[in-house]
C-alpha cells in the first residue's frame, strides 16, 4: 500500500482466506499493489482514505509474469460495510471550498445530521470564559459538554468541556486541518470520557512536493446590509484575515514539514438593545403610581443613558446603542513527519493561538477585556511490529487559558462602591431590566493543563480486526472565579427608585477566589471488528474508565455532606465515594449486506457511554468552605454590612457527596444504499436514554407545609430547613433524558463537477432540569424550580430542535473547450453554498421574583397558565412574540403550574454562498479570487424574546415578549485572494 503523496509503503500478507488489512493509515491518496508468484502484478490506483474510514479494495489478477502489470482504477464502495458507527466526514474539499464565516473549521460540524449549534439565548452570541469560548454544539440531544474534541488523536477540549476556541469565538487554522470526522452515535470502545459526539481532526503534513499558499480575506461595512435593529445606516466594521501555509520535503520520502500562520484583526460595532428606566420612570412615574426617588440611588441612576427606543409605558423604555468590539488573534501551527525506518515513523505537531478581545457589558461605558492563550502539542510514534501487528503511542501537552477582566476605570467609581475593595453592580429582576455597573463576576481565569499518554495496539488475526489500548490524562485546573463581587438586587422599579433592595449578594470578606484542582483520568478498552462472512461484520467492544476524585493543591476543598442537618462544611474530599469506579461501557454493532455487493447495507448498534465528572464542575461547587457568598435579605443601602454577616446569610455551592456518573444509552438502526452517480442515501433511527444527568437545585428552602396531594406550600416568615446556612446550590445526578430522531442523508462525493451533502433531522429531546443548559445557552430555566421533585421540570430539553435541515454543495463549471481570452475568462469558475434551517428552540415564561416564598430568589419560577389558554401562545411579532395574558400569577406560597420550556422561539434560516474564479499563473501556480456572501438573503434571524410577562406587583410588563436581539448577523460580503503554488 503506497502513499502517493509521501512515498510511504506498508506491507501486508493475505491469510488462507485471501483476507488482508492495513490499519492506521494516514488520510491521503493510495495505490494498492498485489503480487503472487505465477500471476501478473495488479495495481489499483486512486484509493482515497479519510480519517476514521475503511476502504475495501479487492484485488483480482490474471495468470502471467510477475513483471507484467495489470493497472486499474479502484472502485471503492461508498457505503459503510464494516461498522455500525454513525459519523460524517468533513473533508479537505469541504474545508477548502465551502463559504466558512470566520474561517472557523468546527462550524462545518453542524452540517452533519443530528448536530445543532446554540448560542446565548439573550444576545445571540456564545458564552465566553467561564462557559467556554468556542462554538457550542449538541449531538443527538446531549448537552454541549458531552462532546469530545480530538486533534491527531489527543484531547483538546477546554476547561468547560467545549470546543477549544479562542475568546474571539474561533478555531482558526483551516489551512492546517486536513479533514475531520464527526462521530454521532455508536462509535467504538476506543472513544470515551464523554457521552455525546466526537469531533476528531487530523492536521496536514508535508509531502514530496513543495506546496503552499498566501491569502487575505477582507470585509467592511461598505459591503454589509443594515442590521435589523440598526438606527440609520450600517455600523462601522473592518475585518482582515490573512496568512500563509507551506509544506514539503526536508528529505524526500523521509522527512516532511508543514507550517501555517493565520492572523485576524477585527473592529466591529453592533446595535444592542437594552431595557432601562424611561425618562418618566427616573422621576418616579411608574405604571399607575408615583414613587419618591431616594437621593441614595440617584448617583447610580445618573449613570444610565437616555432612552432612545420604544417606551413600554410601565416606567421602562428601550435603549439602543452602538457597542464597539475589537478582536486580535494570531494562530501558528508547525508539523514535522519523519520516517525512522521501514517499520517506524514519528511526527510532532505544535499549535499556538493567542487572542484578545474587548466586549461591551450590559450598558455603556462598562466593558470587559478577554484574552486566551492556547497551546496544543502532540508527538506520535508508529511501530509496525509485524505485518499484522501495529502499535501507536502518543504523548501530548495541551493548554487552554482564558481570562476575563473588567476594563472600566470610571471617574468617581470608588465613591460608588458598596464594599471598598470590590466593583459594584445593581440588578433588578423585573422585565429583563439591564444591570447597572460593572461585570459582577469578573475577574475570571480558567487555566487548564492536560498531560496525556495514549497507546493503541492493532492486531489482525484472520477475520478478527482487534484493537486494544489505554488513555492516561493528568489534568491540572488552575482557576479564579467570582460568584459575585458586590451586587444589590431589587424586586421591582419602585423599590429600586426608593433604594429599598430586597437582597445583597457578594463574596464574604474572608472568601477565597482561587483554586488548583488535580485529577487523573484512565481509560482502557478492547475492540474486535469480526468479519463473520462476506455479508456480516460484528463490532464488539468493552471499555472501562474512571477518574479520580479531584484534589485541591492546597487542600482548599470542602462539601456539605447533608444539606438538611449539617452545621458546617466538611473539609476534605468532595465525594465520599468515587462514582466512576464501575464505569464499564460495552459496545455492540453490526453491518449486514444481505443481498450482496451494491445492495442495501443494514447497520445497527447499542452502547453505553459515560460523561465523566471533570473540569468546570468543580470550580465553584467543590469549595464550599472557602468560596463563600453572603446573601443579605433586606439590607441597608449603600452599605450592606458585609463585615458582620451571620452564618445563616452565607450561601454555598456544593455537590451531592455520593453522585452517579452521567450516562447515555445509545442505539440506532440504519439502512444505507449506494445509488448511481457516486451517491449514497442513508436513513437512520437514532435514539438514546440519559440517566443520572446533572441537576442544579437549591434544597435549603424555607420550611414547607404540604397539601394532601404533596404540593409544598411556603410562608415568607418560615425559617429555612437548615438555619445554619443561607441558600445552598447543590449539584445532584438524578435527572433522566430521552432522545428520538429520524435522520435522512443524501451524499454525493468523488465527482469532478458536483459534490453534494444534504440532511434532514426530525427529533424530540426531553429532559428534566439540566444544570448545564444554563451554562451552555444562558437559558436560566434549566435551574430546578422545585428542589424536592426531580420530575417537576421534565419537559422539552433546551437543546430540542424539532426540524433541522443542512445542505452544502460545490459545483465546478465546465470550460474545458475554451481557448485564449475566452479560456482565461471562462475556465476555473466554482460556486459553493451552505443552507441551514431549523425550527425554534424552547424557552420558558418566568416570573423573575420569588412568588412561592421558598427563599430561593435565583430559581426561575413560572406563572400559572390561564384556564383555557394555550401552553405555547405564540403571536410571532418582534414586538410581541407571545401573548403574556395567557399567564396569570400563581397563589402566593406555591409554584406555578406552567411547565418548563413550553414556548417555542423563532426559527432560523441561513444561506451562505461563495463564487470563486481561479486564474492559472504558471505551471503549478494559481491565483484564486473569492466572493463570499454570508446570510445571502439578509434574513433577520431573531433571538429569544423577553420571557418575563409580569412586574413584581402582578401587572403585565410592557416589554413582555419583545425581541431585542439577533441570532445571526445581517448579510455580510467578504472578498478573498489566494496565491497557491
């Protein structure tokens, strides 16, 4: 087996049945040569291998001299006949040709069936730093941190378990990535640690030919359409993305080098919409009443800008402002491959990415500064022990280090502080009212180091292709977190104007903010792909993995073992038992071709997958004795008296001391058929059951009374169940989930003209409250309302998308017969497009105040549904997406009867397109000019609306159901120029 790009050769010998297998080949183009004494040598050219694929190449020869060649072009079946795995390839052609907004390669993962992306439901942007800066994806209904991200076989996930993007929200290095595969269901026992999908990328290596390119991509506001919320014309926007890539031989057939640099410089402004006090509201004129404005609050209200948008006639109005953002990013990648001998090879790869960004807070002039430093390095040794045994060992060091800081130095700011050493902010839960002041949770830093060693042994024995190995990771998480600097909270506008806060929240004066957690992860597996006969292959695997209970370097960890009876946190281990010790994960799959070659392939499988408890889950919840937050009810203003806070007013974030590992049981059934014109049609049923998923609850409520039907009733004057503590946020693993999906995919590859992939997914995802829904989407409805009932919040998941369509296509225009000027102008044209469409995501109508009197003001309580009203009363207008009168206030002291996630937000349709003209310059040299159109038809894809229908006095909010954000940008046009050699 000869790699036509590097000259590498692998040898194999057939067994008595004529079977042969050459495992662990690099992605590339190969020729397969077969020799047998007394027969002509047969050579099959054009065998293309992609990451994770298996090509079946049968060799047929004729009697003759060995010196005679029988050369043919390989006709490799396009269907998957050896595995039950559901996966999709994003190849070199798609990465190179498709219109990729931001040139962030992982965005192409969303073209696969069952893979959806999601953003901040309020702002339309991805969360940053604490929740990860990269793209957020859900695979088959699983949360974002249930996905695994590999590069050249080693883990590169960030501290939050997401894609390892920079603070610019990108994964740069398109030219350094050869291709990647997205594994969505029933993958082999080789993969573990997470329970969702796997994104596995391989980097580009040098070849025997020297090649490279230099490029520049440019766009500005002169090319853009106006944003929906823009006042006047388009807002300033300048973006330059530039770089170079080159690769070739250092020593022919022996040593190869590939290097890539990419830079990004962006200055952008965008129109943001916020709800603030109206001009009348600042003078005390509210809906139906007048209140006296306290002189204590006036210095803070004076910082508010003047409203310039819609007046909601309830004391609030809209403020539209042009917010500036700036991004600088530099990406560098270097890879060296070396053939040590005929049986051993080595490669090393290093990626360094540095980025910095400024972003606005809720209101000017407050803003934040973000930086990230990412380093990903891998060294791999491949050893061919014998023609049937291969060993691959890898060592890696991967680091992500995002930092968030408050950047504003406001004149006179020290005089406004509530605590002398802390920044300040003011929050009103009414009607999505914008916070006043600094970013309450800054600074934050989450530096993660992963030291990894993996070893995989591949053995071929007759019909059995066996693989066994292990993965060892030492994980260092060094972080600084702020639960709250110093924030006053108000239940309504009247209390805000009168300087009568209902609560002050801030770290206690003796609270620590830094921690250094350490964990060890070990996973080992055995996989046997057994070719029972020519029609049936079985995939049999078993995996066991476990992760140590985290330890803090300076023993700064504690937990409240029993939240109802303990009087103080217990210092030491967070868990009283390790939940992962018995995490055995069997895998089973089959691929059956009952009617012979070119007939339908029937595939199916089942597997157990674990999402190990690691990383971000510990930052706040494993430090209850050191990270302490004061919650003072009805405090004085502006001095909360933090120095004399009582133990009953100190809140903690803790873990269930005996959790279970979140688990997903995956199963699928697939029928796949190869059609004419290099086309494959795949129809799949995909299902899963989730068990022991994480729920974030607040169990230390006020002491309830219970009705005969078990409904809890709370009194505002009742003590807490455990008066030794204030509010307690606790992570428990008692939530179940369910996903069912039907996926249809049509793919056309290996075509000179048209390459096409289209997919449709119809699905349903149901969960209870899942804590990481809040972390991933900023959908605060995912915090449990009733802490005593794990089924109280069971509903559509925040990751539920009923309908999802993804289409991508590339077409090369003919022009072979043109000559002269006509040839120069008419040849080399190509167009590509990406079409994405999906139905809206669920959200919840919320109260924003503690109507139940349970004492937990941070839980998203819900109203009652008006008798006879629809649970999804959608009007569908930007100024009133839903009808707030479909809801009424529940009786004081009980939870509302409206379900979670009953409302459905706006759908999304997005079309990107590119047109490319390539000019030949000299032999082997070209110049390509690209025009790219993002959101080609300039469709306004709206974010979620204001979900608070009521003010605290029970009247309807004027801004209920109002949409104030976009999920995507307006149409943007980008020009690019690339010189290739």
